[in-house]
């Protein structure tokens, strides 16, 4: 019997915990502040940012959004980030990706101070993750770990396979699993015989951006499968995994929607509170 992993419920519990921390540890004047930076008006990005901002306000944090025109230069955007970095009211900075063509996203992200890097994407944050040291972790992989823990999935000693090697999900996901003592393989578009690799996984995390890539031929019976992909189709949202074909085959499975998706924003809120606490502790 396949068990569906409830990301919606897990995300709600994290938001409730965050709201309680804000109520008990901060006043309205000192509440954590999240600065989302949206360059241009990409429709999907605008929707994502609006959702993050609604959650910020609902939880009692300060919404410090910055809208930057698509015509802004690299230096103009850098100046916005630098000002937010210096602003004590700003606990966390999130530069919404993707950026308009012609901009160097990596250079702009690296202007965010590590202690305000609530997306966990700067080079310094990546290095701290690689060494399993103090720092903020990328939200989606951190959400996956939370889901696995909520299901009491054993990671120490498990064979874990991550399909995808993006800086946003795949690479940090592999590192987080390794830091939990899993034996980790990261597969990607250059992997020969993908199914042979993924069938060895006790825990399979799929983050490729390729709709329906993974089916039962890729999955060991009884494995836990986490689908990070999300695709809009005429029939609704779909993932990188053909989930309906894995019912009765996988032991645990995340749905799309309602699996990993809600966890990303929840972990962003948790990171913002952590950042605010560190700022207060180190000030």
C-alpha cells in the first residue's frame, strides 16, 4: 500500500511553529523582515513572489518587497541588494529567479550576506553546506529533508539517488542527504542507463524539470520517491514522476500538487526567522 506524503500538512505545521516563534520572541517593531526582490514582471515569478509575501504578512513578519524594472542594469540591481544588506530591518533577502536575459544572477546572489541568504544560494552558503557547518540551507532541499523526517524515513545507511544537479535543488539535496549519512548518487542528463542507477535507491529524489521522466521502471519496489518537479498542463499540475503508475509500487510518494511545493515557502519562512534570531544574537 503506497503512502502519500502530505506536504500541505507538514508545511502548515512549520508555519504554525514559525508564527508561534514570532509571537513569543519578537514585537511588531522587531519582527523578522523579508525583502523579496522581483526584477521585471515575469508572470510566474510575480505569482511566486505574491504567494511568499502573503505568507510573510500572515505570519506576522514584515514584508519589505522591492520591485525593480526589467530595464535595470546589473549595477542598479546590485545597489538595491547592497542597500538591503545594510538595512537592519531586513532579516532576509530573496532575489527571485530567473532574472531577465543579460543579467548575471550568480554575481548578484553573492552580494547577499550569508546571514541574510534565506535562499541558501550564495557561494559561501554552499561552502558551509558542503562542510556541514552553520548556515542557512536552500529551501526546497531543506523541505524535502523535513518531509522525510516527518515520515520517519531512515536516511543513515540508505542508498539515496538524486536525479538532477541544479544549484537550486539537485546539488544541495545530494549534500544534505550525505550529511545525514546516506550513500548518495547524483544522476543527470549525462547519466548512462538512468533506470539502472535509480533502481538502486531506497530514497529517490527527482528534480529534473522533465515532466513524467520517472516511472515504475526506474523505481525499486518499496522505495520512497520524492517528486520536486512541477509542470502546468491542460489537465492540471504534474510532476517529473508518473505518480499514478507508482501506486502500489513505491512505499511512500509525494503528490503533485501538495507534496514538496508547499514546503519551499514554509522553509523560507523558517529561514527568515532563523536569520532574524542570529542577527539579534550577534548584534
